[in-house]
C-alpha cells in the first residue's frame, strides 16, 4: 500500500517524536548537558577515541572552510600527510555539526553529535517504522508504536556502549534507518529518484563509518533478493486451490540492485586503489583478537546498568576472558515487545525478520560461539573476512545494528495492538514503555565525564611555518592528546593517532625522531655525518621547527630525553610546568644527508673495534637534499661481501637500476648520484645466504661505513 496524506504521521507527530527523543537523550547522557563545552562522555578506553572524534569534527570544518580536500590532511604524519577516506573521519557527522564547530568549537560540536545520535537515531527509526507499519484504520496506534520502536533502537545498550566508548563513528547510528527507509520505499515503488536516494543513503552510511557501510551494502543485496521473492501468480479465492508457487520477480531484483550499482559507480576509483594497497595502507587484522558476538550476548541485560551491570559483565567475562567490545545487547524491553510482535506479524514482515536474523549471524563472526564455547561452525562472516578491505576490519559484531533496527520494528509491531486496546490510556502506556526502555535498557547511571586540559602555550602559537615534533611521539599509540592540541595550534605534527597506522618510515628511521621516540642512541654508527649532527640537520631538512616536550606524559623519561636534546645542541625557547619548546636551528650551509631505512641488521663490533651492519636480501637508504634544486652527490660505501663475491643492485627512486660487484675483501665503492629536492630512497638488493648454524638469518653484505658529500 502506498503511503498517502492520511497514512503518513502528521507534523505534530514528528514534533512529538523529536521532543520525546530529545528529553530522553538529555536524561541518559546526564550530567553531560551541564558541561557541553568542557567535558565528553568517556570510559577509560574512550578517553582516547573521544578526542580522535573531536579532531575529525575539527578537521572537517577546517578543511571545508579553507578549500581543502577533507579526505586528505597534511597535518598528520608530516610531511607525507594522510589519506582519511578509509579512516574514521565520519564526514557526514562533521558536516552535520559544522555550524556549531565554527561558532563554538569542536568539543561542543562533538557533544552535540552524541546527543543527535540519540535524537536523530530515534527519529529516523521512527520514520522507518511508521512507513513499514503504516495503517489507515488506526493511524494513532501505529504512530505511537513507531515512537516506541524508535526508542528501542536509539536507547539500546549497544548504542550506549558506543557512546561510553566515545567512538563517534559507530555511536552515530542515525544514518542506517534512513538507508532502510529509502531502500524499502524503492523496493515497493521502483523509480529512479528512489534508487538515487537509496544509493546516496548507502554512501552516507559508509562515509559515516565503513563498518555500517559494508554491512548496509551487503544487506541491500539481500533485500533485493528477498523483496523479489513473491507469488508467481495471484492467489486463488478458492481455499482448495494450492497456494501459488513463489517466484523471482526480476524487475524488483534489478531495481533493488540499482543502489549497489550506483554505489560501485561512485566508489570504483577508491575500490581499485584499495585492491592494490589495502593491506599496505590499512593493515590485515585477521590475526588480531576479533570482536565477535556470542549467541548469548544478544539476550543479555544492559551490562552498563548501575544496578546489575557489573554482575552481567562479570558473568560474560568469565565465559570470554579478555574479550572486549562484546556488548551487542538488543535490550530486554525491546526483545520482549519484539517477541510479541513476531507472534502477530512475522508473516507480514518475514523479509525484515530474515534480514535481522542474517545480520545477527554475521555479527557472530567467522566462528560461532555459544555460551563461551566455540561450536566449530563457521559463521557467514567467514565468507567475506578475507576480502581486501574487509580483512583490515575486526569488528563484525557491529553488524548487530541492522538486527537492532529490525528488533525495533517488531517491538513497534508488538506495541501497536497493546496501544490500540489501551484506548484513551494509550498515552499512559506509551509513557510507561518509554520509561521502561530508559530505566532498564538505556541508562548507564550518571554518565562518566572526562576532560583533557589544553596547555597554555598552544593557545597563542604563531601561524605554522613548519611542523612540530611532540614528545612522547605516540606514533599511532593509544593517545590522542596531540590531535586535541592541534585543534588549537593548527601546526602539522610528526605522527598522529588514527584508526589504522599508514606506512610511515620517517617515524621509525629518521635520525632525531628515532632517538627521541625510543630514547636510544647509536653514537658511533656507520653513517657520516652521524650523531648528533645528522639528527639535528635531519629534523631541519624535514622542516620540523620545534621539538615539544610534554612533561606529564613523559614521566620518568624526561631527564634522559633532556640529555639527548642537549647532545643534539638544542636549547629551549619556552618552558612552563606543562611543556618545553626546543627550536630546530637551520644549518648555515645545508648539506645532503643519508640515513638507514628498513632491511638493516643491528650494529655489531669485533675485538678490534671495527663496527658494521649486515644487509639481507634488500635494504633501503634514505637520501635527503635539503635545497630547492637538484644536487649531485657522492655516496661512498665501505663494505665487503659475505662468504663470496656478490652483485649489489642499486636503484635511486624510480630510476633505472645499476649493478656493482662486491668482493669478499673489504672495499670502497662510490656512487655518483643526482638528488632531487627533498627525500629520495636508494633501494639496495643483493643475494643473501644463511650463516653456519643460523638457518633463519640471511646475510649478503657487511657495511662498515657510508658517507655522503
């Protein structure tokens, strides 16, 4: 049946739904509404992710108002920058909060988004449920039932867990009901505007978080198949006539697949790049601990409830020691209403039931656990876990959001006859049900608030003319303090905390950065120039203007790190009780520099004092030209081959390779190279063999010295 002006909820119903969800959101997030400009809701792990979410909101506003691509930031992982497309940027959320970010700042904007995840999550679920359960006979009961269903969705324990974890991208559950509504409308009334709307909603869900985007993409294909299943002929009025066989309605199937086709058309360039670089840029998480759902976990009471939450948590953690992010509870009130609704309406809405069961099965992960035991049965998620992109994710339990939406739908279907029978008492019953949803499923008691202070020095920084090296570096370590500081000082920084660390050789190998990150120095290495000149000049070559010590974060390492800074010849320009700034001096005569990248063994030494590093099959040397013009250099290698003469193949950047023969006896070879401005990698390759008694080790050449001039 098509919705008409008499079947859609009227505007007072929309206003009532928004008002109710707003009031309930203020209740479950209390006391946050009293501290919107200073604190965030966060448990201990969420104290890190919350400020990453704040940075995402800030960067979106900064990029859009300065004409930059929001998916690429030059402010993290200097100087290479970072592609944020597959990260946790949450672009739709950032755009939604843009006016608040620009006027009040990113922290209040983040808090607004948390509140809106409840308000809009409930309201958009209300719209979806009202559409599916539309009723011309008893519109009032259907509308009130949709109000209940929206609350079941928005205030489920799963959602509150994401708010406590301060994971903005997955706490923003509001976009999924819009996708479900647009796709349901398309499948019932196929037309191109609805196909475009469904495709746009599908893309928006993914840009909000790729977890939900992947799951919605799969669910769209399943919906197309389910809605295409229909009787091949009209049912006969004669009771003795056999029921018409179910057939596949091809037109409906094709219309249902249209949003997927549109999605792939938009995403093809990104998907092709992901096929090529997926594991390199995003990593492979299949070996990590997976956040799977136990079959039991859907049915558990709210594990964050102030009365019984600790008991529920203790019970589950005994079944799954060490498991994290396991809360996928659908809510006890929602489950009770949904089970009643299922008994009355499963035939009418069997497609939604199938979709919800499928999503729950996917949330179980690649292996199905029941009451803490591995059944040995593979889950349907095992079919996709090895795909490029998918294998970088490790949270299949987030699939439960689709099950939560269908639970809310059937909860509304169960509430509708109760409300119809209540007659004039329906408002009182609605109030009681909403109170039960909040009191039993939605509350976590007083929301834990957290505040991260901003060092005073960052409040008056000059405009950036280079980058900062913050210490401790926290190179994708679970600490987002440097991102929070950047929302005020706007300087590019070395490293950064994101969802998945990109390849970043600078943070692992660059002199100065490496020593200040790990607190260790090789004072007599094979390089010339070496420590400390190489460290100081390398920082300058990468346009790092200041090393910044954060005293409290450094703890007991602070004295040792100050000694290293003194060895590097750096003096402080500013100090208070929170931070110390050390400016990097520009060399009077910038010279070419070389430092070792991946592929080199540890520094070794014999009784005569000779020092060397072994190379395996391949190794890299980073060459720096700190001037603005190409520069000829001589790279002199002091080396010998292991056991026998060996060929050494060298390639400078993308240039053609060339080969040298290295003798068993120690020798010197000089490479004449022309370096373009900036950083260039010299790739070295040589055949390697295992030394006697060490079958796992590979040696090719020993380098006793390497100098550049």
